[in-house]
C-alpha cells in the first residue's frame, strides 16, 4: 500500500527542502505547544573543527574526533594528536560544557552528540560541530546536549539528515534551524544535575577499570613496559619459516619483548580456557529489524563492554538459523576483523543474543571471566592479536591463530581481585547510563506535558 502526506507551501518552514524524506509524518513535532526556539538563537558559537593529519606519538595537541563521542560525553580513551599552527590554536581550544555534534557518518551515527566535561587541553576534528551556549541565556548546555539525544532531538536530526551511499550528513546551518523547547530553568537544572551525576559515574567506572589494569600489569611486571620499536631488528630464516611470515610488521621487537615477559609467568594458550566457541553467521542486512533479538556486530563490541544502543535485531526465525552462534550471558565476544581484538563479556541483562560473522564467541572455563576479558583488551592480548593480523585495507585474524595466543595465569585470589574491580567498573557504567536515560525521559515527559 502506498503511503503519502500532503504538505502545504506555507508549511515548508523556510527549510529549502522539497525532498519527500524531509516531510515524513514520523518526524512531525507540534511546535505550537510550549515555547520553542531555534537552537541557533541560543548559541555563542557553531563551529566546524580542524582538518589536519593526526598522530599517535603525542606530537602537538590532543584532538577529539567523532569516535570519541559516546553516551552523551567526550572521552579521551582513544584520543589522538595533531600539530596545530600557533595562530589557530586559540580558536579551536575546547572549553568545559562545549557540546559536539557528529555531522558526517553512517546514518545510525550521524547526529551523535556529547558534552565536554573534563580532559586535557585539546582541540577538535572537522567532522565535529562545536556548539557553545550563550552566557546567561535561556538554555543550559547540559539540557541542550540531553535534548539532542532525546526523542525530540533525534526526530529533527533524522529529518534534516541528507543521505548518500554509505554516508549521511547534517550541516551547521541545518543544526541551527532545529528547534528546542525552552523549559523552566529549574527543570533544566534538574536535568543538568542528572547529566553531571552520570559523568561522575562514568569517571568512577574508568577509575575502577584503570585500577584493575594497573594491578594486572604490576603482577606481570609490565607496568612500565616500553613498546617503542627500534629502527631495525635481525630475524633468523628459521623463525620466518616457523610462522610462515616474512613481513617486518610481524617481527617488531616489541612483540618478542612482550612474549618473553609473559613466558616468565608460565602462560597457557587461550585454547586451554575455551569450553566451546563459534565464529559467527553471515546474517543479511535486509533481514535486520528495529526490534527483536539483538545481533552483536563488530561495532557493538567496545573495550571491555557491549554497546547495543545502535544494535540491529533479528526475528525468531532468523535467530534460529545458527544455534551455535547464540551468545549467552557469561560468554566472551571478540572482533576478528576491522578493530581486531576488541573484547567484551555478554552481561546478564542481555539474556538472548546472537553473533554476526567475523566475531569469535567463546564460553570460558577454569579462569575468571572478567580477568580474561581485561587481559585480552590489555597490551598482553592486543599486541599478540595485532601481531597475527593479516590483510590489506582491513585487518583480519582467524580462530586457529587466536587460540594459540599466550595467557599468563595469575593466582586465583589475584584474578578475583582484578575481576571484582572490573565488575565495579561495569556497575558504575550501568548506573551512568541509567542516569542519562532518566534525564532523556525527563526531557520528553516535560515536553509532552507542555
């Protein structure tokens, strides 16, 4: 059945858009109820970032990019660096409560928005738009950030999104044309309080995780491990034949240096701790649903945890296509392509899910699960997995190689201490996410009630 809607010329709202997608009924918001203003009216700045080369050698200024936006905030976990001309630095420096909008990405990620709370003196990349609220205005920064992440913000972002093959975008002028409900300041302050409490919980989560990782590295004598490679190294021909590799990347000295440290701790191969495993099923994207059974894809696996906020879903019929690839709580999932080696534990609150292709699912045995996940995400796991990666534009690893990486086994008591810190990290992260969801629901309820 054909669906359509009729739009009057007077309802074009000065948007300069005639495409049917823009006028889909699902994007409709009744702006006649309540006090709505253009976002642009409340901004001191609406600015694109820097388009400069980046490096991992910490040369220049830290630069935030689109993949540093997560859960409504900017995180520095994977921050890179860039050299900025001296005369341009000041205009791109980030200040507390600046808001950043991801303007270009795949459609599911375009419009991701986060607020800067704390971090190093830094700048931001060109795929981000910086929003800075006017001082003493009608809108608080935290409220704007939560609004853009709420249903009313997402509706407008989707409406303004211009779609192309594998990419979508929203520009700065369109962002300024979106409207925000001006809520009473007391209500905005309560929303800001929830946002700030969420940030504090995220910081607690990162602190617990850092403590766990430091304890692991200290116990293994790797706390001050220097992985910097020399300009050259000598490798015997017999060594290249043993691994059937002759590329220089495989024989970087840092890998052998790490392995020699691990071998002092009587390690065992990963296979020793695997009860069963599977490597995913090639589900077809045309079968993806907006609700149903979660499909774990590579982009859902982050360092130490799963993020299913942008998950695809399957019907029961598709879910039953590959029973061996069903992921149960307590299973570990690991990416085998792209960002290889990213590892997470399937939590109890995801009782039913399944893995997509190029993901390794393992049911662990005879080892603390959270300890193993932390270890695989640390330099101990990442260096070994990075080393065995193959491929050109996209790196891949196979199970036959993964199962042979070395896992140092600390005492049961130490494993439990590390695992407990990791669990505390997850608990704080969960609480932080709940506070953010509470803030979004509060915004939506207030708008619905005018």
